[in-house]
């Protein structure tokens, strides 16, 4: 049986298709959301590579800014109203003026 992994089936994007996708994105970012260990970083790196866009791992940016790991409770803080704070906006990740994954 053939083991068709994503890396083995990789198709090159035609330049016009790549240009269309990048134009449609403009300065918007692609944000992958999922549970820990679901593969967001792996998929994000491949997608960014394929679309020729920079890749930013929000966990790494948050850890750098906070000086601790994202699993530590103080990063997963809430606002005074009890709502969860959006860590990407808190650390300026979502403020990028260019498209990224």
C-alpha cells in the first residue's frame, strides 16, 4: 500500500495562483487555532513556506515577551471582568501590518 504523506504529494503552486492568494490576503494573517499538540505549528510552517509568507509561532512570541512558558498560569490570565485575555493582541502579534501565518 502506498503511504501518501503530505510531503510526498506536495504540488507546486503556479505563480498566478500564488499571486492571487497573496493578493486576496493583502495584509491579513492566517491564524491556526486548535488544541495543544494538534499540529498547528507544523501545518503553519508548511503553509507559510508554500505561500512564501513569514511564519510566526504565537507561543514563541508570547514566551519571549513574558519570559516564561505559555503553560505557566500567569500568561493565561484573565481580565478584571473574568474574560480570558487574548495573548496575541496583548503581546502585539496581531498588530502586524503584513500578511503572515
